[in-house]
């Protein structure tokens, strides 16, 4: 089965996260009993909570209202949250937060 553009981006981002030390992450499973709006990747990096919503290139602004609320609540709680469509965005956001040094 062919991967969607979003699926490819998720796979590349996960491969990058696997290379980091002090990093734990998972992809929450959706469904009727899941909490809606939770980011695609839930990460703990160097003790900091990070939520990454993955979108295909060109659809970075395509978050749902529930996703927007979840990302905002993560930020308000002191975590880091952002939308990414590629590994470069993830590296940049983590670098700016002091969580990654290339």
C-alpha cells in the first residue's frame, strides 16, 4: 500500500526522532474513544513535552479547530507544539527551543 504524503513525512520525522538521545515518542491511535485533536506525534525530549502535528506540504495551515486547541493548550502548559510537514521544520523548531543542536 502506498504511503500518503503525510504518512511519508511522519515516517521521516519518526526516523529523525529515533536518532536523538533522551527522546521518547509515540503516535496516538485514533478512533471513537480517542481524545480528538491530539497531535500526530507526542514526544518527550530532554524532559520537555513536545506535540507535533504533521501535515502534508502545502497544508500546514490545515489544522482542525480541535487540533488548534490541543496545540495551544500544550504551549500554555509549558510544552512545545507546532505543525510540521518535513524534518527540516522539526529540526528548526527543536533548535529554537534549545532541544536540538545540529
